[in-house]
C-alpha cells in the first residue's frame, strides 16, 4: 500500500470532521511505527518499519488506524490532544474505528489466525477470567452473610474485615455488590468490579450487555460517560459531564462522608461515656 491507498482506506472507515494527510517518511524507526502531528494534522508512517507481505501490510494499516484515532481525538478537542494521549478516551475511539474497519472488511484482525492462540484464549477466558469471577462473586455471597451475622451480634462488619479477615473494605463491598447484582462471571473479576460501581440498574445492565457483546472496557466507559451505551461511536466528541450528574455524584460523596463522620462521632461519644 502507498500513502494514497492508506488514506483512501481510512476515509472508507469513517470520514473525520477535519482534513488530514498521510505521509510515508521513508524512514525506519526503532521507537515508533508512526505518529500524529495535531498542529499540521499529519499521520506520519515510518514505512520502512513494515515488511512486505500480508503481515507487514496488516501492521501498517493498524498503525495508520491508530494514528487516525489520534486525529479524531484531536478533532473532538478543538485541534489539541490531551497531555495523556493514550487515555481511555483515545482507546475507545481506536476500538470503535477498528470495529468499523473490520465490519467493512477494510482491516482484519490476526487474532483468529493462530489455532494455538485461539485455544489459549479459550483457556484464559474459561479457566482464569470466568473462574476468578465466579470465586469473587461467591466470596461476596459469604461476606454478605458475615455482615448479617455481625449485625445480629451488634458488631461492626468493617471491624471484622479489618481485624479478622484483614481484607480491604473496598474490595469486600465490591464483591458483595457483584453477588447482589448477579453479575456474569464470564466477564472476569475486573470488569465485574467496574460494573459493581455503577449505581443505576439500567446503566449497569447496559454496560454489562455491551461487555458481553464484545465491546472493550474503554469503549463501554466512554459510552457510559456520554450517556449512550448504543454508541458504536467512539467517534463522537467526549461529552462534558452534565452539571446535574456532576452534582449528584458530589452529593453522593458528601452523603458518604457525612455517614462515615456520623458513625465515628457515635464511637467517640461512646468512648467518652466509658471514661
């Protein structure tokens, strides 16, 4: 592929809001395969890094799509890139572009080409991600039972976690929510932990469904922030957080702080009464 063919392929995936150019540098780089210059809107590809043949062409196109994602990200931010160029917003945009490219048969992922890798993927998903998710969810079931027993005894569950189980409270409460929300263990413990932190049942269900359908975690987070889980788009500009949502989040944080301080005040008053 030459640089004109690469640009044609990128435009066929999705047309951006602003014009851009693709430049083959004619160089070989030991650091990067390509880069994006937001000031000139240039995608620079070190074409001597890529071998001839299908594998090299596939890597060349992937690199071009990667840099194209930076272009979309820059367009969404008024022509500038954030200080952290490879944050979750970027990965959501890239994954959205790759999905479109694959659907249009412009780009083909090589992950299914190796029978050995396919077999290993199945092993990792089933034996480690799903089993780990199941274990953490089951842990949540028994932690909830322990919490109920502590309440019956008039003891603090948090103290039990700290001094008996020596378990971080955040991890314990996340496991309990995984059980209470009946999250799908096949997603793995990390994705389940993320879902457990989503308060709204509708949003949580939409996010779980998107993950089960194969959306990447970054894409789901970006769509959830934008309020639309149907977004294939990671091409939309990242939405600013709505004032109401921001205030509601702050309200929940304040309520949690007040609750924690109130509990501590009760404990201090009880200790003073005993002195």
